[in-house]
């Protein structure tokens, strides 16, 4: 397995987020990836590489041009308002919800920020765009490594942060700015895979991934996650969301109740893999969140560290070229152990 790691991930380092009614230190922070890299030094599963300079066309196929332009310029626009803003993170405070025009032509920075976001827990910092763009390059390179008639590897990983699966075609939130799983899936399609599956095993529903592919029939999206009646992101992730238009039947949500144990979770995982097999996917992208861990501070499933070895082995059983993309996991000290257990289980 080739692991493309993001050497610029630390440039995205938010000071605080809004969490349960107060500003708190960010749960999503650079130490998450550092723990994974440290564990990979202790238990290597394959070569570590930095991303190159791949063609970014897949990025522009899954995200809108106005959205990407906003992200690229957001920090400069923020500081231009007031030089003192350089000492602050950018957090949205107003949104065009029901009854408002979602594409109103406002030039006000706060209004544009709200247009492209959906929560107040995802700070933009001076290095957010640089870190997120490097993550997209990791996703593209990982997908290319498993593609073509003579792939370099049967599996690869985009080991990056900020994560991506909550980012939609034109919005950020849930700590996510660029949807790396969607970028990887699009890269696989562009490289010749006729049908691709994205399997999201983060505790939280991958609402951004679902939205990007909801009307497409060439990418099946499957998500095993906490029940959105009680769990973030609340407004998507229900079992009756199955796709629209050409994508009808190409979205499968498998929400599980709070406190679900590994046996319950693994049964849902197998249900998702069975759907992927019926779909005839030629390649697989795994949105790998390990916030399903029993010690995670913001999640409610009961997987133990040893269970992730079985998770990896089960995913390998699909027999598909596979790209892993790093998503959530906030029990920081155990993140490295749990991620590497998945990779080792996959490798056999």
C-alpha cells in the first residue's frame, strides 16, 4: 500500500470552534495526523510519499468554480477587511436559510462566507486553502496509483487533513473544505473505471459526498453512520435518501443507533459491501473515519482498537482497487493505532 501524506496539513490549525454552545479548542487539529504518521513509523505498511503536482481537473469536476475561488481568496479577503483579522480565525455567523436567496449577488465578505458554509464549527485559517489543496493532490495521486492496466499498487491512501466528506459541491462544514473522497472517485472514473463506489465508514454521515453524486449513476455512495435523528449533520443521512434522476438507487444510507457495538456495525458494513458488489463497482474509495472508536469524545459507537483489524480484512474481501481517504477520529492518542490497524488488516 502506498501512502500519500500531506506535508502541509499543519498549516490548517484552527484556534477554536463553536461546540455545544461555547467556543472550544478545535477537535480537528494537526496532532491527529502526527499520531498516524508516528504509528506508521512504528508499524510501516508501505512507502510514504508526498503528493506531486497532478492535473487538478477532478477537483474542478466535483466542486463549483465560485466555491473554489472563494476558498482560495478567503484569507486574503478577510485580512483586507482589517489587518487585525490576521490574529483571528474566520467563522461564519449568518446563512441564507429558508426564505432567503441562496445565490444573492452580495459582495459583503460575511454574506459570501455564509453562502458557502453550513456550520460555525469549521474555522478558516491562513493556511486552510494550502493544506486542503495539498490534500486533494494526495487523493488524486492515490487514485492514480491504483488505476490503469498496470497499477502501481492494489491499494493506496490519502493521509491528509483537513478531512473532506462533509464538503459539498459548493459548501464547507464539519471541518471539511475539499471533498477528497469525491476527488478520488472522480479521478478513478477519469482514469477508466466505469463504475466506482464510495464507502463512508466515518461515524458521521458523508453529506457532502452524497450531495456531489446524488444525481449520478456512475458512482454508488454508501454510508454507515450514526442516526441523523440524533447525530450530526442531522439534515441528511436517512435511509429513504436513495438518489435522484440518473442516480436513483445509487445512494445507500445505513444509519445505526447510538451505542451500536461492533457486531451491529459490522453487519451494516457487510450490507454496504454487498450493495457495492451488486452495483458492479470496478474501484472503491473508503472514507476512513475512526471516530467509531469507543473512546471518541464526540461520537457514540463502541468499536475497540482490535476491531479495526477486522474492518480492514473485511474491506480487502471486496477484491477491488481501493483508495483510503482519511476522515474523522478525535480520540487523538488512539487515532494512529486505529488507522494503522485498518491498513494492516487490509494488507493481511
